[in-house]
C-alpha cells in the first residue's frame, strides 16, 4: 500500500481536511450541525402537535337555531374545559385513571425493589445478565399480543387464573390495573436496578457495621440513595398508564379511562376530545413539578 | 452484655504472648472463594490497645482477613475471637467492632453530624447524649465546625476524619481500618499517619490497620503482620520486621534488600545460609581510598544510577554475579565518581548481614 505523507502544517490539504478545519474553528456551526436535525423534528412534531391540540381545544361546536346543523366556532373559548369540569362522569373517569396510574406505580415498585436488589447486589454476573434479559423480554412482544394473553388469563369463565386459583379479578378496573402493572414493570425494574448498581456496597456494609439491621439500612440508606431512580421509574409507569386506553378496552370490561373518552369523542367532537386530552398532560406536568421540587430529578 | 468467658488463648512461651489482654484472636482462619484460597490458616493474637498493621501486597488476603474480623465475610474454617468471645458467625451489627472503609462509605444524603450520629441513633441513645458524643467525636478528629456540612463539600482528608469519627463514636473494642489513607496524596497521608497514631493513643482503642505501604506500616504500628498469599510470613515490631526479616519475602517487601543465595553468601560474606543486607548498609568506597579494617568488601561494576532526592540508588553487579543495590546519601562526596559502567568497591560491616533460613536467591525490591 502506498503511503502518503501529510504535512500537518500545510494549509492546503484535501476538501475533507478543509471542512474539518473550518468546523474546528467555528464551535457554533458544529453545534448547529449536531442538533439542527433533531431540534427541527422536536419543534415540528412534538411542540407543533401539542400547540395544534391546545388550539383545537379552544374551538367548540354551536347548534344553529334550527338545531339541525352544528357549526364550528373558532373564536377561542373555554367552553370545552367548562364541560370537563362540570360533568360528573368526566371527573370520575379522570380520577379513576389517576388512581389506576398510582396503583400500577405502587404495584410495580413493590415488585421491582426486591427483584432489582437481587439483580444488583446478590446475583452472580451471569444470573444478573440473564435477569436483565428476562425482565426486558416482554418489551419485545407486541402490545396487543400481551393484551389478549391477559384476556386469556383474566377471563372469569375458564381463564387461566380461574382454572388455577379458582378466582380471577375478571374484566374490569382491577383486571386492567393488573395487566398494566405487568406491561410497565420493566420500566420500573431497570432504573431501580441501575440505581442500586451504582450504590456502593460499602454503604450497606457501613450501615450494618454501625449496628443497623436490614430494615433500617433499607429505609435510611438504600431508599434515599435510589429515590431518583424510583422517581424515574414511576414517571414511566404513571405516564404510560395515564395515556393507555386500549388495555381498558381489551380487559377492562365497561371500565373507561381518560383515553377511552378521548377516543370516543375524537370523531364526534374533536375540540372536546382535544380539551379532555390536555387533562393527562396537565397531570403529568403537575407530577413532574412535584418530582422536581422533591429534588429527585437533580441526580438523574 | 454478660461478661464473656475468656479462653486460655496463648500457650506460655509463644512468641505471640501479649502483656495486655487479647483484643482479637484468630485461630486457623481460612477463607476460600470457590477453588481459590484467599486466607490460609492465619493464627494471630492482637493485644488490647495495640496499633496492629496487616501489611502485604494486593491479593495477599489482608483485606479479606479484616472483613472476616468485621463480619462481612464468614471464614471457611477457623474462628475469630473478640476479647475471648467467639464471634465467628455473628453478623457485623452484633460485633463490638467498627470499620473505616477504604472509600470512607459516608452516607451522601446525611450531614457530617448525622453520619457520626448514625450508630448512636441505631442504639437509641437519647438526643442530648447523642449531640454531646457527636461533638466529642468530631472534636477528636478536629472537625468541630463541620457538623452541618455534607460529605461532598469536604476534602478527601476531611472525609477520612469523618469516617474515623463515625467509627469511633461508639467506642468499639477494636477499630478496623482498610487502607484508609490510600486515596490521599503523599503530604496529607504523612500528616494523617501522625494524626491517626495520636488519636489511637488518645482513645486507647485497638487499631487493626490494613495497608500495602510498608513505610506506613513501619511508621505507625506497634506490631506488623506481613501477609503473602494468604499466609502470615512474619509478625513483629517494625524494628524486628525491618532489621531481622525471617523470610526472603519479608526482606524484599519491607524496604529494599539484597538477598544473597547460600553460594553468594559464602563467597561474599562468609556464611552458608541465605543472607540479606540493606542497601543503606553498603557504602561505595571512594577511588584511591581503602575500606576500613572491620569492613568486608568486594569489587563491583556500576550498572545504573537513580536519583531519588534524599539518596541515590546505585545498582551494581559484583564479579561473582551478585546484584547489589546500594543507597548513597545525596550529600556523599563520592557521588561524582559513581557513573554507570565504571568499577567501584563495595564495603559493609559484618554485623549488617542478616541470615534468613531460606534457600532461593534474588535481588528483590519492595515498594518504596
């Protein structure tokens, strides 16, 4: 192979070399090239669609005097929001969805803590790797597949739970919560696991060395240290449950979540669907603000 | 706690016989991880109030030994006695022993005072007494005004002191220190050595100090156990360990030694057994001068000259093929004559040569 001698002090050089040299001298240009694409995408796709949602939610339909034709009023008004607040069923569904999101989060946390602790602190390396794969494996399966699998589990007449244990929560709110807790579990296990993995063993040893037994060590040393990981996991489980509507259809029986209402109203009354869809957005903003004020986001 | 029955631990005439009571007694302690034996039948008695160092290279089993005394590891065989009481299978929280960890292991979410108070809270010590003892412990390590700081706001040396205060606040029977000065820079380490020794004398608690730094062990300890490959090579005072190493390993690991095989020893110093001589006990005779009549001497070739500040380390090779390391003080007037490749005369006094009941021959240099 022929070798080319490059004189680094030579100001000419190939085109690529010159481009690199220009980039080296202009940090802002470098940054623009690095982030230009993703930022455009974020602005158009994320912010753009959110703005469209908010704008739409301020429109409303008005019947003409005959009552036969609905007319779209594009003058901004809070009519839709007023209806969300004033109507009992919409409030109930919103609180039910929040309750389900909290329940799913708590269930996932209670399952994730011991599993993640075992993975991070006790298991041998190969067991740990196997468990990471096993925990994340359900994410590879399709969402619908898992939904219908849980339908087969929960069916009160001849489902797996009924056959094995003689009882089943059946199709309804609890069945939906169980199914969603199953679906979102990896999103809690993985952050808690990585939080525990970062926690030095010497802190646990220091705690026992100073006389504390397992319970106190867990509450006073482990929990405060992995709180950011728990908050991160809970943001996933909470937000994913809040936004879900299809599991409620598959295993929820007549149970309605926020998403089901949005889905139903979407074709009939788009401005109202948009207004109702801002509810989970607002809840998530409140949730994130609470997490932030607790200081848990600073260490993420 | 009921008074533990004292086991008759040391047979009369044993070299380990201790004047004070025995704080820690290790009986045939062995630790295996799978097929690897990390600690291999260690027997040691450590006296009350003693500053005892376990010195050895990494992988020699000294830290594992410490962890078995603390209760973090269970021995595969043997027993650990604390003030005569068998604690081999007791969990760490039931042992009257505290540890200063290599990484300090301070709780990052607690203030300095909360860290120090941790053990007292666990024992439900009432608040006024707790505050008093925390203040006392922080005063002992000269951190009186640091109670409200967080660990991340402290320097390495200050964290080290907090770890010490936290481990001492309970007044344990024995304090275990796992390479506590390893992360500090040289200057600070030397200051902490003096301070640590002072604190140990003030509180009168038995310190068991793990280190790979022979200088540190020599400076601070009342006695040293030198570890190699899971076994104790030699136990003794710093002077005994340095002046009269009983194995070739100790001679090489603690300081620098010229170890002479029996053949070389016969030729050079007139002894039939493996012998050692410290580099500082050999001098290079200035050209044109003669060794004194009490000195033994030999001709050698200078191979390499290394400037080390206070002294110059000269590597030489004698006509008989023995490699001899000689330390020449920087102030010495013969220094200018010592150049690699030239001939010189090495001289030493007969009493500087120590015999080792061992056979192999190498020139070994320990960490300095």
